[in-house]
C-alpha cells in the first residue's frame, strides 16, 4: 500500500508539465492519470512511473487491468 503523502505528490510524468497529471489509486495496484488515461503499475509497493510503461496500458479499461500487475 502506498503512503497517502506519496499519493499527494506523485503526478503523471507525461502530463505534469501541461496539465495537472493527477493520479487515481486503483485497487492498490495501479495509478491512473485523470488527464491522459495512462496506467502505471505498482509492483511490490513501488509505482513504476515510466511513460513507456504507462503507454502499454493506456487503451486497457481499468476493470480489465491485471491485479496484481504483471510486467512484461
């Protein structure tokens, strides 16, 4: 589980400069950007905040995401 203080400061790396880049905490396994829809997996309580990783899941509906995430 991510610490609430960390959730307050994390932003989508692809959106943070132009938009807010706020992230929603989804099922304790994903961070989903409110602006672009990129989805960043959380593996062993560490968010994988790489734009390339977020791009892999951008078209996947939240309910179709793997819980827990499996990195390829």
